[in-house]
């Protein structure tokens, strides 16, 4: 259980570091990515970006 928590934590740190770079490439601004405000806070749901990044990771893992 602890190992999975560490993996999730490290993945979140990596994603947090890559977000500015990914925004320059256009991720987070795809048609299926939703931004909305609720009670004064902005929420972001990156559905299309998540699917695209999953496909890219899948193709890379198949090649390796």
C-alpha cells in the first residue's frame, strides 16, 4: 500500500512540473478540456488531454 502511495505522489509531482511545458504545447486547451467556476474557485477537468496523453504513453510502452 505504501509503495502505491509513493508512486501516486511521485506521479503528481512529475505532472505538476510538466504542466507549464504541456500548456506551451497546447495540452489543457483541447476541445474536451473543461474549465468552470463554482463558488469563487476555478476547476479544471482535462478529459481530452488525459485521453491523448494516455494514448501517447500506450504507444511508447508498446514500442519499448
